[in-house]
C-alpha cells in the first residue's frame, strides 16, 4: 500500500485540524472465485498472460485530494442518505434541524485491466431505492474509512452504493469501449476508461460530525 498525504482541513475552531491522507492501492477484481491480487503483484508475466482478461479498478488519489472539502447540511436534506446508511449512527437520533458535518470528495475509478468491469448480479436482481429513484447494481462500490493516525483505529466510515456505473471518460484504448449507460441497458466500466462520482452526490462523503479534532488517514477501497 502507498500512503499519499493530501491536504489539511480546518475541522472546527482555531488550531483544530484534520490531516487528510489517502491510503490507496490498486485492486484486481476476480469475481470472488479468483480472489484479490494487487496490481502487478506476485504473479509473473507468463502467469498473467495465461489468465482470462480481467478488470483492474484503481482509484485516482489526486482527484480525491483536489476535490475534498468540508460541508455542513441539515438533517432535513439528508433523509435519503440516512435511509441508505450513509451517515454515522448518531444521525438516527438527530432532529431535522440538526446539522451534519460531511467530508465530501469526488472519486474517479479507472479500469486499468484488460477486461470489462460489470456488476456481478444480473439487472433483474438490482435493488430499487424509491427515495433516490434509481437502482443499485451493487450493495457498495467503494468504502471509505477515516483512521486515527496514531492508533490506526476507525474514527468514521462511509460507502458509496453503485447506482450508475458507466464510462465518464476514456484514455487510449486499442479497441472501441463498450457503451455503458446507467439509465438503460447494462452498467460497467470498460478497459481503459473510468467512472467518476462527483463530490455533490449523496453518500459521496464521510460523516465526520462526531469526529474529534486530530490527525487521521483516509482509506479508500474499491470492491
């Protein structure tokens, strides 16, 4: 794993800071029955060439760094997020006028593998969420943890359900990317392309309302 420090955010009051770092790595997605391998780890090139074409999802640390900011929102605007468990436990006992402090950031996930990445479940098994008026093709596409820099203990966490997997951009690729669309047909990320969740979307955050001022590492995992 590689640790990259990003920015320092003022959390509350004078001399109260949150040191924001990104602990990230690249993950090879083998549809469970193969297991997980780090990008370029342990296997020889001959072994890799003999495997079927597989996706390799890599989060872009720079995008997280430059897009992150602290936001404050009242509970009255967070009811859909609450229904999808995107807030910390204390939010369940909060009044509609109470405010939550959110560490928002964008997430750009690139498929650097040779294969397509698609939701494991067929479309007929996707779950409809009436509050946000969309289907979730995966229970969670990404997980976010805020870890105490000294103890390594979890101070806060978050996740992003996958409701719109599509190619929002593509780099150089030797073949024409598959046309994915989150509103019709199937979802996925083509080889050489990426999907971006912007920081203004629901659940694209960590609820830091109950986090004490201090130094923390942010861990982003793609599943």
